[in-house]
């Protein structure tokens, strides 16, 4: 289970977590001055950067590296993303970016990503949530089926079946 950091102590956390969770990944990010707009809140597009970093770190934990995919003329590409924003993050906030695999098909993965802030009472507030459809493609841009070894790494199952019973 994720260690909780009360909001009043989050400024003092110096080592940011980056870990696998069931069917996904969590990583912590700190809000820096460069992430904010003129009003002192996180600029809306920076949540997408946090999510991209989290997806990449999740893949790294699974031993899936973009450089290896490049050698196979393969890549991941965002096909669709639906966002919902909540209250804003501010400078020095400690945020958690959670990525959860919801479904895997022949050439697409469906993820739920959330950027969260833990409040002083231990509750989590969603600052930005996204339903993300990621296509596995060749370098020409066309869809490409997941190879068996990649499917196994993503699902954690030797038969490539999604652990919670989703379709393949």
C-alpha cells in the first residue's frame, strides 16, 4: 500500500516514490515554479507531461524500453484521451500520478490515469483524470499487434490475458 504523506509535511519529502501497483504504476512528482502559470497554479497541459512520465516509468519498471521498441520499428502513440480537471495543484505540492491498465486488445491498451494530491486527513483529491487509449504502431503509423512477450509484460500473465478478466 502507498505510504501516505499528510499535506502539511509534503514539502519536506525529498525522495519521490516510483513503484509498481496492482495492474499499474504510481509515481510522485513535485510541482515546481516552471510548472505553474501566472496565477500560481499548475498550467493545464503540464498534467499531460506528468502522465506521460508516469506511463514511461511504468514501462521501464516492466523492462519495456522505448529504445528497444525503436529497434523493432514499433512505438506507442496516444490515440484518444478524455480529460477531467478538478481543483488545481500549486507550487511545492507533492502529487501522485497513478496509471492503471484497464484493458488490452490486439493493438491497443486502455489506461486510467489520475493526478492526485493527498490531503492532511489522508484523503486523495483527483486534480486531473484521464481515460487513455494507446495504440501500438509501426513507424509508418499503422496499428501493429502486441508481440506475445510485450503482452505478457503488460498484463503480468504468461497467456497475455488481462489479470482482471478483460478481453485480449
